[in-house]
C-alpha cells in the first residue's frame, strides 16, 4: 500500500479541522465528473494535479474548509491523503458526516468509468487504513441514505459485494487472458487476422504430437484441425469440444 501524505501533493492548509475520533464505517465515492485516464508513468504529476484540482474545487468553489474526502485513490492504486484519519469529512452530505468517513476513487461518469484492480486494491487499503484508525466495519456507498448516483454502478456493485480485495490472477491466467477464442471456421475468410492464431495453434498441436494431415491449410480452423484439437483435449482430460479457450491454450502452452 502506498500512501502519499498531504505534503506529497502540495495540499493547502485546511481552514479548520473537525476531529472525529471514531465512526461506524466508511462511505465510498467517485469523482463523478468526466475523468481522463493518466498513464502510470505520469501518476506522480498527473494524478497529483487531479487531487490538487479537487481540493481547489472544494475550497474555492464549494467554500469548504478542505478537500472533502479522508482519502482518495487514483487509477494506479496510490492512496492520497485528503483530510486523513480521525477527521470529519464533508463528502457524505449534510448531517451524515459523523457516522462515516469518506474515501473517493478517481473514477468518473465518462472516460475512466470502470474500476481497475489497482483502484479496488487501493480502496480496500484505504478502508483498512481508516479501520485501524477509528472506523468501524460498515462499508457503504454515498448513495446509501442520500439521493445521489455516487459512487456509480460498477463501484457500487463492488461495495455491495463486500468491498473485497480483487483476486490476483496467476501469471498463467495473465498469459492466456488475451489469447483468442478459436473454433471451427476461424481463418476461413482471407483477411481474418485469426489466421495467424490458427497457424500458431496448428504448430502447437504438431509439437504436442497431434499433427494435421499434410497438405491441409494451416491457417484455417478446418474439420481436420478440429479433430486434432479434440484428440488433444481428450488426452488432456479437457472437454473435447474443439473450442480453443483459456484451458486448452494453457494445456497447449504447457503453462
Ligand atoms: Zn459521493
Ligand atoms: Zn495515479
């Protein structure tokens, strides 16, 4: 978990601080405005200036004493200190800030909408950080008990599902994640880019001892290729459906 303190993003001093030693839990927010994605290499400058802009908006636009949230999380999973722990937020709505602290994901209504694994991991880290500093177990969305769409559908679904840390994919899962799903018919059309994936498939089948008859087009997922795939799948105790998905790729690549 990486937390950038206020000094790390050049926060302005708060006009005043209202202490809140403990609360029932944490409410999750999103920025809600259009949010543009920042490359990871530009996090230290790009996300930093976003945090500064939020504080400017809250202090100069809304006239609040400080940035509203206790903690913020950027798309790279970095936690940015807002008001910090054991301080009352201004994010949950009038009269609702004594029960919950507030964490905010830098997600929007357009542009960056879907929470990345890094964001969810960061949010979980932010919630745990506050729990160790006075927050109770409750994790809710801003919309719970307040008329707002915040924190947006994807994030709210995550909150409702228990706000759990995303499961880290194994490297084999990562490796096959972007491989194409191939089935009979792939590569039939001349400009089908999957022709090269079929060729890779045929080469792997050959290497595993399941060659296709010589003279067969190696760039087309034909009946002959399907038969070789089925035979391979049977040997590997996979469902012999002649569909090459993550399980069959994993077996072919011996991952
Ligand atoms: Zn909100
Ligand atoms: Zn970032």
